[in-house]
C-alpha cells in the first residue's frame, strides 16, 4: 500500500469537462514516445470510466499531440462519418451515426461528443476513425453499397451486375441480422465472397483511378473475413465457446489498428477507445478457474496482441479496475460489483484511500510483488477473478474505488 500511495498517480477529478490538467501532467513522461494509446474499460457500462476517459482524451489531444480518436466501432462507418463531417455534416450527428450506441447514447459520453464536435471545426481537429470490421451505425446502410459500386466501377467491374450480386448478403452484414439467426442462402454467401475476392484482386493491381485504394483493400479483406466467421458462428451459444470464430474479429481489429498507425495516420498519434478484453496481450499467461476461458486463452490473440506485433512499444494499453459500486449499459439494470478478494490489486488500491489513480505497469521500476502473478479482474467484472503478472498483459491501469453505471441520454431511443 505504501508503494502504491507513493508511485501511483492520484487523479484529482474524473469530470470530463475539468481542464485543470495538473494532476495528469505525470502522464507526459509515461507516454513519451508512445504513438497509440488504448483506453480500456472492464465493461461497456463503466460510467465513471467513460467520464475519466473523456477527460484523458482532452488532455492527450490538447497537451500531448494526439489528434486521431479511433473507436471500437466500424472501420468503414467512422471513416465515412469523418468524410461527411469534412463535407459539412453535423459532427454530433455523424458521430452518432457511426459509433456504437452503447457510447453515443450514454450520458457520460456526451461531454466527449461535444468536445469532438468543437474540435472538428478547429484548426487542429480530432479525427474520427474506427477499428472494428463490424458495421456499427446507420451510416453504412446509407452509403456503403454506393461507395463499393464506385470502387468496383473504377477497377473495371460491371456497374450494374456488381450491386445485384452483393446487395442482399451485404445488407445482412451491415444490419447484423446474422446475430438473430438470419443468414443469406449458401448461393448468396458464395456470390458475395466471390465478388469481394475479385474486387480485392483488382485493388491489388494498379488499374483504375481509385481514391484511397489501400483503405478499400483493407476494408474488403476485413469484410470478407467478417462474413465467413459471422455466418459460421452459432449466436445462440456463448461466443467464447467458439475460440476459432471468436478470435477473428480481434485479429482484424488488431490488423486494422496497425494499418491505421503505419499507413493512414503515419506519424500521427492515435487514441483508441475499446474494451479491455480486446486490448490485452499474453492472455495465455492468465490463470483463471473458468474452463471456457482457460480453453480460449490457450490460443486467443486479442487486438492488443496483434497490434503489438506491428507497433511494439509505440503502443500503450490502459485497463480499468474498480473496487466497488455498480456498472451497466444504459439499457440494462445496474449490476453491483462483487467485492474483490483480499490482497487483490483492487483491494490494495482501495486500502490506499485513493478514489482514482493511474498506475504505470511498463518499464523496470515495478517491485517484485507487482511483477509476480496477482489477483485482479481488468478483463471484466463477471469473470471469475484472474491471476497474472499484469504488466505482461497491460501497460497501465486506471483505478476507480467506486464504479458507476452508464446512464441513458434523455429522449434517445
């Protein structure tokens, strides 16, 4: 406890609009030479974490030069939203049409959305991006087919035949109807895959005038893989019981993130908003009593692992820990946190009496007890407590003595 009180960065506030960043200044040295910072959450209903992350994003944007905000949301959706914002669309509306509703309809994220909208019209914008191969907003239903037809025509695919062949199975993907058990016919599935393969083949060539050719090639390849795994998944079963298909989305997200950092935003600094489960690495070193997780962790490589292969120490991942309180997405009933075990990392933090704190787990400064396996639950509150050398799984942790729920924005359905 004495070591934690001395070494952890005590946060004065988690209010999203608090712009006295003096308490966050120690992060300047922690994040020196980092180009990609992933801000995690233990659940998609971590209201207090949403506020703290929103404040951290302001700090990273204003003080440390980060100017890309990449959400665990649609790779196409967010790119299209930014394109529409540059064309004059309302930034708030475009954000809401592309980013997952678990965040856009949360009271605790509204300050971030307002800040993003203001920055979008400033001399130094905070550019929106997505890393998820899934389709996460209305914007894909409005624009994707038309955009794909333009790309296909540019590389010589017939403009009338191409949409007829792909529109129905593509709509199944963009609307996520596969999760409800609705699948295209085997013929329609094969037709989409065949046409995506041909489009990718032509995009790899040099023919045609295709703006953002590399973006479209990455999108087409990721969408093809998403289609195969989504249509093969039994959505009535827990997803973690299917390690092969469960891992596909994470792998694509990691590849998308690495591509964004190395190509689309080369030389720029990126903030990523995502669940901590996706941002982990070395999960095979986590000891967990659940047989499902044990089996999954033997082979599962989260987004954080995949991106780390390409980005190395330019990538910094932050997980969330909470000792007590409640969590829950805005459309769920609050769930009370179970009290952590004695001598867990959450328990040790609680005993320091720090309401909020940041702990850097990277580097060589950690004492032996913190380099050894320790009980904590940064991957989610519902899981049985896990034991791991957490500095091998995350680079830092954001601690909340009391978690609060994500609340619904009034008037939004």
